[in-house]
């Protein structure tokens, strides 16, 4: 809510001097995860071989608005910079999201609905929920949505790094939100 109010005030102060204010600000939100708030345990990973994965591996719903003109597809990356002792863990690499999409329903990311899946750190092509080690504090899960000028058609299985390389020169804008989770 604070973010929305700040955006509105920024646009009002600019007196619609820029196209961004006239069109609206590209925003990513979740009705289940407030920006920089703790995520519920149900969104944590669930892996019997990992004692840190004690959730239900549900994926949160996401909605976005005010995509930049010329958007032909979206990419969504979920990354934990504190994971792997600071080396980072990629939880989702999703792309070829159609330009008509305005979000994902709960569990669409887990069920690989509406996107081409790339490889996350565990090697799967769908949502892999948070599994931070007990006592490591709350990790930050950065959800980054990128609007691109690429028609959907990138090959399946790209890693985060490979996807970012393919998007160079084709990203129009990005927006994001942060969910936190800790044991």
C-alpha cells in the first residue's frame, strides 16, 4: 500500500510530465505476499530428503499491470541472493509468458501453467519453494518480472544466466517484489 501511495504521489508531483505517469507504473503485486513481508509456510519447498523444506511447495498468486508499450512477452525469475551461503539460489525461471497475461493464479508456477520453464538451482522447471537452513535468518526471495520485445519462442530449459543473456537488448522494463522466509 505504501508503495502504491508513493507511486501515486510521485506521478502527481510530476504533473504527468512523463509517459510513465500517463500510462501508469509497471507493477508486480501478490494478494498473498506483501512486498518485503514474510511469506506463509505453505509457500516453502517440500522435499523429503531436505529437512529445511517443510512447506507445501505452493506458489503464490501474482498480478501485474501497466506493461510498457511494445511488450511481446514476459519473463519471471525468483532468486534468493542469500541462498547457498551467499552464492544465491534460483527458485524459478519462467519465460515465453504471453503479452496478454496479467498474472498467475495460486499454484500456476508450481504446476508450470502459462509459461516455458527454465532450470532452477535444483534442476526443475517449475516453482521450487524456499528451503533456507534453520538459523540462517529470513532470506529475501526476489520476484522479478521483465517485459520484453521478444515474441514467445525461447527454448525450454534455460538457466537464469542463459535467459538473462538472451534478454540483453530486448528488455523493455522490469518490476518486482520481495517475499521473505526463514525457519
